C-alpha cells in the first residue's frame, strides 16, 4: 500500500517502512506523529483520490532525527567593481520513518 501525503506544503509518496527527509517538524525525537493530509491511496489496482484529502485515512510516522542538509553556496560578483559576496545556507530537515498507513 502506498500513499501520497502533504507534509509542510510538500507532497511525498510513501510506503510502510520508508525513511524520508521532510522540512523540519516541531516534534521531539522518538515521538509518533499522525499525518492526516492524505491526498491519494494506492492499494494494488485500487486507487482512492481525495478532494482534496481522503476522510478517515492517516499515516503514522516516527521522528528519527533532526539534521541539516548539505550547504548551498551563493556567490555574487561584479567584475571590475571590487564586489564579491559569499553566503551559505543549510536547510533544517527531519528524518521520519513511516510506520503504518491506516
């Protein structure tokens, strides 16, 4: 069974026992969360599509860790103007384990 879930404004296609990185969630490590924004369920040949969400369906996930993504460097330069600027950014992520699709 697979599901398409909306998490923090992004859509993820998940199966049971999947480990995925999502934008940072405000939940402690080790706690379970219930994701109620299920957009689509796929069970073999049977497909359910929500409008926009499917009622009485949810996905149970466990928070494994909070981490940061790789650094993205932004370099700006204007030649012959003595202008250089280097900025870095690391996006904060949460790694979750999909335990059950209800």
